[in-house]
């Protein structure tokens, strides 16, 4: 029960932090997309996110879990998958496919009300 409360608190904090930006600084999906699946690895610093977007060829994106902000982005991804809601994906200002295992790095997720 405490883990569930902590996860939702992190998701809410991530929503507040990410939802306040009204200008997209990096390439972002024009329309919300659904995350098909999440694949975390035990002992790793990345979570792989599978979603079909027009931003990059392929469907594999990643979230860097080595930072607190990466954990907040992961909390938003979990909230989106759990509720079936769509998100806007903002990718890092780096070429597609330069993340772990050839993924594209997610800079932020925007989950609207």
C-alpha cells in the first residue's frame, strides 16, 4: 500500500513539474500517443518505452533512471499505462536511436487532464 501511494505521489509531482511547460523546446509529438508497453530492467538505469510516433523511425524509446527527473518521467509513464491515457513525448535533442540499445531518449512526457 505504501509503494502505491509513493508511486502516485511521484506521478502527481511529475505531472505538476511537466505540465507547467507551455512551450516545447525539443521535438515533441503533435498529438498524444499511447504507450504500448514498458520494459524496466532490474539493476539497470533505463526503462524502455514502446510507442509508435512520427518523431523517429522505430518504436523503442528510453527513460534514464539515473536521475530524480528520470524517475519522475517514469512515474508519468506508469500513470499513463495504468490509466490508459495518451501522452505527448518530448525527445532529447540528440539523433534518433542514440540511447541505450538503439533507443531514442525521452526528455519528458506530457500527460494532460
